[in-house]
C-alpha cells in the first residue's frame, strides 16, 4: 500500500512542491533573521520594498505565461509544439515589458519612498529579469508535464546563492551594501536558470514556424490571469507600499517581521494550489465542471485544518516569536503579528477560488473579483494607515480579506454549488481522523511500554 502511495502523482508532486515551498520560505526567514542583525531598520525597509516590487514582476510571468500554457498544453496535445513556442514568445515579450517598466519605475519609486539607492537596485535587476525569462520557461515546461523535481532544485539554487553571501557577511561581522546584495540576488537567477535548463531538456520542443493563432489564444486567456495576479500582488503588498510612502522605510522594517511569520502559511497554500491546478484541469476534461467542486472544498478544508493550530500558537506567543526572530528593537511588531496572523484563516478561500476559476476557464471572473477587491483594499488600507498609523495596515488587510472571503463563497455557491458547511464538515472529519490516529498511536506506545515493564 505504501509503495502505491509513494508512486502516486499526489505524493511525488506534493513532496517536491512542499519541499520547494519550505525551502523558499525557510531561506526568506533565515535571510531576514541575519539581515535584521546586520542592517539598520531603514536599510532593511529599502530591501523589503525592492523585493516586494520584483516579486510583482515575477508573479506576472506565473499568471500570464504558466496558467495559459498549462490550460491548453494538456488539452491540445496535437498542437504541443505550437503552444510551447507561442508561450516562449509571450514570455520573451513579457520580459521586455518588465524591463521597460522597471526602468521607468526606477526613476520614481525611490522618490516616493525616500529610499536612496533603490533606483540603482532596480536597474541592476533588469539583468535578473532577462535570466528569469529562461528560468521561468524551463520550470513552466516541467510543471506543465507534472514534473516538479527540477522546479525544486532550481528554486533552491536561486535562494541559496544570496543566502551564502548574507551568511558569509554575518559570520565576518561585515556590513552589507544593498547594491552588492542586489547583484548577488541577480546571480542567483543566472545559476538557477542553468539548473532548470538541465531538468527541462526532455521537454524543450519548439515549432519551426510562429503560430499566431496560439499566440492570440494564450494571450487572450493570459490577460485575465495577468490582471488577476497584478491585483492579487497589489493586495498583498499594499501595506508595505503605503507604509513606505506615508510613514517611511523604518515603518516597513517594523511591519516586516509580522509578514515574514504570516508568510509561513504560503507553505501549505502554495503546495496545494500548485498540485491542485493540474489535477483540476485533468478532472475537468475527464468528468466535467462539477468535479472541481469536491477538489475546491477538500483542498480548502485541508489547508484550514493545517492553519488553525498555527494561528492559535502564533497569536499566543507573538511577542516571544518577534523577539526571537528580530530582536528587542522590533518588539512593537508583536501587535501587528497578532492581527496579521488572523488573515491566514481567510486566504485559503481566496487562493483556491483563483485556482478553481482558472481551471474551469472562467479566469475573467477571478480577474474582475480580484481587481475590485484590490481597489477596495487600497482605499481601506489607506484610510486605516491614515487614522491608526502602522497598525492600520494590518487592520486594513484583515478587513479586506474577510469581505473578500464572503464574496468568494457567494460566487462559488452560485457557479459551482460550493458549500461552506461542507468545507467545515470536511475539516471536522479530517480533524476527527487525525485525532483517532494520534490516540491509537499513543495507546499503542503505552501498551508496548506496559508489556516491556511486565517483562
């Protein structure tokens, strides 16, 4: 039985996806722990703003290129070469768009955030945008073919390179120059691109001609997921950006520990979303639209079951956690963490909503919803930061997510018949099963110990 589980798609893909999410989150957390002890809060705030903007541009590729590639590659096998070639062309064009956007923003954002050196950092990142084009294409091909090992190893190398540099500087007791750190960050994509290329070799197929039909087809679908991701990243980073403009880079640094700990939820969220999306498309093709209901409800219930214990523990021990990770000068971040951690209860509904809508070919609905919620989120967060200061950003994010979750459940109920009650029942059933297994395990251990004592 164990061999069957071990060889299954869910175990293999889930294992690599989980390892990938763990490594990304772990490297981010370790880098933060070291940087917070090397940099001043102002410098750390500048680096946080740099990473938040580059994350938006990298997320654009995932939405605009990966989602349509996966959507059509598994369905139209006879046009595989044309679809792959069209996807690469769009990736290259998106890379050009990203570079131009970065150059334009480099002359404005550093003034808005009063962050000297930020413009030079963005210009250096233009090289990273070039490397990321190939890095992303190779990884997208693997994921579209339901292969996740190469994605894990390439991302591991990408995160390892800057970590080694930061760790070396920390051990040497030396300061870190933001420009040098940016160069090392870009080199991470260069080396990881080589790793991704080696794993993607079996899938590197290209058409000798350009098929404009498929370029138009992929673009037509990708424009909605592109807009969705932009709006989603806006929701995610608006707190940092408004704090940077209204309070300053030191405020961004104080907000950072809460966000770092809250980002631990990305491990189960990202892992399940990554393996559910291809599975939803396959089930949709095999069994029809109704099959996605069960996958949505089960995936959300599973994520919630994993997250609730974490929320309780983090809420109870917020201050010790902040002091352990960031130190005494970040003590006030504990109150931010107590509010931010509650968002983890609502994010699963929104994340899996996007996965479900993309899978059933209704990406436009997800786009309209996320775009609307992004606008509402900006207004709410701006108002709360204006009135309450730093902690207002956390309140604004939480209120936006609660309202968004209510809307999502209404939409899903009308389109697919998704039920919140069933989701909660699944969570309770899973909790009961886990509890029974734990009780059985404890009883077995006690029984064996009793037998040993008798002997």
